[in-house]
C-alpha cells in the first residue's frame, strides 16, 4: 500500500464519513453504479404515483403527455450532466459549504432553512403517499381535506408518524445507506410500475392507441364534470417535466450528491430516473386513474364528490398487495434522499452537532408535513414553486464558478473577504424570487414557467452586484 493511500485512509472526516465541510478524498469516491441506482429509486418512486394521475385530472391530452414528457426529460438530463456535474467534480463540496464560501455563514443560514423546509415538504408528501398504501388493508383511505393544513383523521396521522420514523432511520445512515436502499428497491419497483400500466390497459380493454385515446378523453371529461374545467397543455408538460427537479439541477442541490462521482459518466445517471420514472411511471400511474374511471367511476370519487389521486387505492385496484408494497417502498425511496438533502441543510446550521442531528430534524419536519394530505395533492404547483425559490441560488454558484474571475470580481467572495454575510447574494436571490412568488400566489401563473426567468435574472444580478461590491480593482 502506498504512503499516499495510507495518508488518505488515516484522514478521517469529523462528521462520520459524510465530508460535509471538506472536499471528498479520492478513496471515498463512488462508481457510477451508486448513482444510477439512487436516481432510479428516487425518480421511479412515490411522487410518480401522485403526479401521474394529476396530469389526467388536470386535462392533459395523451398525445401532449407523450411528446411533452419526452422533451422535458431530455432537457432535465442535459441540465444535470452539463450544469451540475462539472462543478461537483471540480470542487467536491456540498452545496451548503460552497454557498458558505460565496454567501457567508450568516447569509447561507437563511437559504439553508428555506431549502431544508421545502425539501421536507416534498419528503412529507412521499410519507403521505406511503401511508395511503399502508392504510388500505386497515380501511383507512387517503382523503384530502378542504383546508391546506387540515388533517385526514387520527388513524391516517398515526400511520404517517410510523412511516416517518422508519424513513428517518434509514436516512440517518448517510449517503451510503440511502444509495444502498435505492439500489435494492429500484429494479423491482420499475417492473411494478410497468405492470400497473399493462394491467390498467387490460382493465380498460384498450388494445389500440385510438381506443386508449378515446378512453383517456372520456376520463378527462368525467373529471372535469366533477372537479371543474382545467387545461394542461404541451408547454406546461414540458416545463413541469424539465423543471420539477429544478432545485436539484438548476439549483445545484445535487452538487452534494455528485461530489462523490468518480467519473463523468455518473452525470448521465439521472436519465434512468427521468425516462423510467418521469416518463414511463408517470404515464403508467395516469393509466391507473383512467382505468378506475373507465371501469368504476364512483370509486375514483372522494368524500367531497371530486376525483382524487389516491395512490394506495389506485395501486391496489391494479395489482393488489404487490401494488400496495410498491407504493410503500416507492414513497421511502423518494423521501430517503430528500430527507438526506434536507438534513445536510439543517446540519450546516449546527457545525458542532452530531452528523445525524440535521437528518433527524429533517425527518421530524417531514413527518409533520406528511400529516397534511393537501400538500401532496398540490404537487404539480409545489414542485415548480420550490424550483423557482431554490433555483436562483444555483445561478449564483454558476456565475461564481465560471465568470467571477473572468469578469474581474472575487470568486468565493465571502471566504475571500472573511465576511459572514454577502449582500450581493441576498439581493440576487430575492429580487426575482419575491415577484415570482407574487405571480404564482396572486397572479395564478404556472410556477414552472417562472423557474428559468428567475434563474437568468439572478445570474445577471450577481454579475452586476459582484462587480459593484467585489471588484478586484477596488
């Protein structure tokens, strides 16, 4: 064994192997296999059982869905590969430690809390999805209350609490355990998703594309007679499928994941998640709702008389116990890495706390969020909103990495000036975010449409403010 190898192995990180505040050493890098399994498990997972049916419920035509998802998912894969991976492999740092160098320790705490809480809401939705399946054998149905923060009953809330504890216990084990869990679960889950689609087609007796399109159109008509008119065109489908994970790629959250990458081929790993998860699985999940409406329309109605996406019931209707088990595990494989990411965000607030402290906090917040089913029912809007909020910080990292030195202002400005608060970062982040939130919440603008404009504006603003506040000449 070489001296360098011995030195590497003797350099133990202070955070239990997660290297949260130091570059990943060579001996800790991971092969592409770890990333392919993780992305397959994360994106062919719980969100797919919820999001897929929402396309049909929102009025998306089948042709637009097939074409739009193809375009959007290609764009998402390219964004991960060519935007996130090069910076991750160059610096080998977590998102949060990189931001600390750019924004300062005090400024980045604001972002970390925002980031962690939003990730917890997403993880909470997946806890809700798993609970919807576990409740089926106990006759505890997934119901969406009218109030955004309304509970679905004591029995369902108890199931959510149990699921949250189990998921948090897995995430506490760190990246290695999260990736291992995904590698085990991903292959058979993907097969189950495909089986759900095939069985649903058989239930509808849809043996031709023309007949399937007719059944799909009838399903949209039925939903809109119960839920009201809605339209989800090609542009929305492309934007959503590209930018539903904007916080991870445009927002650079997956710097924390790809910092472990041994080779550039790991950057293509998201493709398995996008095309098996956000393409095949979304469509198959939508077919489950179409099958219920076509064969037993009243079964698709909730207590309020509206059509709802009940992941547990839809999977049960398609595959029985196999479907139930798949929904449960699928919720876990999405929530695990999401809680892990949120845990890193919270952990950055408590530098001297044990490595697992941030993950435990994230697990608690996620479990509380999972107790409110309305949050999961709003996923089509939520994923765009949190991408619009978190994405602009990725633009600042992008500018800092590629343009700061070239344009004559300080790279890693806070670290270079020993500042704890970089106001240039704060301004570049919130100036596009505040009007964006207003347009979403008050103006009714589709959230995913605002992600790219907010990202570009933040990038330009950080160039302007960087030259104003951190010019090398000054």
